[in-house]
C-alpha cells in the first residue's frame, strides 16, 4: 500500500484539515484554545472597476478587532 492512498478518498486540503484537527485535539487545554483561535478566518471581498479597487467588505467579520501578533515560532 502506498503512502498516498488517502488521495483516492479526499483532496490534499481535506487531508491537511483532518491532520490539523488531530493535532489541535492532542494539545492541552490552554494551547488548544489558542490554536483554535488562530484557525479562525475572516473573509472579505473588494469590487474592482477600471483598475481601481472599491471598498473592502467583510463576509464573515472578525469577532475582535485586535491585530494578530507575530508568531512565536519565528
């Protein structure tokens, strides 16, 4: 059996999503909560016309307005 048999059943994005969820669940409570917060995304779009960008509109607005800090891994 090949190491990439998962490709028969789901995409790479789904594979990484499953792996990330498994890692998050293995963390202790405080680190797990912090990791789940980093996993949240905010989606916004911008209508462009004649090379000019319009106003950016959030489809899923962030819950808090605090800017994310630098990663501790860097």
